[in-house]
C-alpha cells in the first residue's frame, strides 16, 4: 500500500484497478491480476507501448499491495480513513478495457525552401548548490531516532568520482509538514571549489501495524464478528515497546476509530510533547455462516 503518505488529496483504489471486491479472496485477486497482466503487457501492445507501461506498472503495484496480507491491511487502513474524509472513490473501468493503439503521427509536409534555423547557444547548466534525496525510515526509527550510514558518489570538477560513506543523524520525532536533514558539503564539487549540500527528505516505510496520518500515529486492530458485537479486551502494541489494553462492552462498527491523546509520535518541535494515537478497528466477517448460526442470529435480531 501505496507510502504511506500522511494523507494525499487523492489515492488510487487498488481493488478497483484489479476489478475485485474489498473482501475477495487471495485466489480471486491473483486470477484478476493474471488476466489484466496479459491484456496490458507492453509486449502485446507495441503501438502504444509508453502509455501501456504506465497502466501495466499500476496493475503490478496493485497486485503487490493486495497479494501480501500485511500490506493489504495497511492499504485498507489508508483507504478507509481517506474515504471517511473525502467520500468513496469512484470506480474507473478503463483498467479493464482493451488498450487502444496510439493515433499515427501525421507525415510532415515537405518544404522545398525551408527557412534557415537560427543558431542558439545553450547555456551550460549550472549545478544547484543543494540536491534532494529520499531517506526511507521505519516508523520505529522515526519514533526513537537513529543513525544511518549511507553510500554516496561524489563527482569532482576534473571528472573524478569517489564513493564515500556518510553518517546521517536522525533525532526522534515527527511533524506533519515533513522532515528533512541537511548534510553540508557532502555532494558534488561546484565551480569555485565548494561542494553541494545534500538534503535528505524523510519518508516512512510501510509498516504491518502502524502508519502516520498527519501528526497522529494510527494502529489497526482486527476484531472477530463476535468481538465487534459483544465487546472485547485486547492488547494494543506501542512503539515505545510497552503494551496497553483496550476494552469495551459496546458494539464496535467496522472502521470505527478511537483517539487516545498523548500516545502517538513524539513532537519534533515541542519538547516532551506526544501527539495522539488513533486506534482503527477492522471487523473480519466470516465468509459463510452455517444454517444454525443464521437461525441463531434471526432469533436474536
């Protein structure tokens, strides 16, 4: 899923990409992917290969996200919260329609006396004084802080290149506006002898249990149908290494979210301040009920 961006204005519904339901089995997801992969494979559509590759890559990404149970659970969390904010995503059938070949380009008309083009001298591109790189960290590393050793390649004015290891110190904490760390003079050499700075933009890696929404930390808790109807007491893991218990004797709807103040990510700008933890509940419905179970439910409701 898809990462884990602390909330985009628009996300892609991978279930819609593959044309499957949100509670469909892994076998059905695999079958849908194989059908679409054959239809949209670039080798079978040479007339519009560039456009096809974009859709084919999206289909592969959707299958990779939904075929892995842990990544699928993370994506379900994001999709659920997104649709609570912005409404249900409209389906797009174009993924399942046969690709159309690109229109042929018109043949240019021959001009017996073409005008002589004006010669323009392109300016020599100047290297920026700083370059930006992505630094992917686990949510645990963002929470506690870490030191990363990174390999970089530096280019000098005389054309030489060297491979070096630099250490990037990351303090624990998060802000929804994002985080970046600047390592001075770690990049390529600039005219005059100075070196570029490297700006590392921190991005959270996908996690099996947690993800970030704005400043808040979100954890998904799976419930059985019985637990959702009759109440439960469940241990909730925490990034600090501790475990606390969530208990209720009330019915819990699928997608219900409870906010626990002060149990989320540490603030990067406010000393000793912690943001909130959002506990998101997902109800795992049984695929089929026995006649006895159905009769029992009818007698209750």
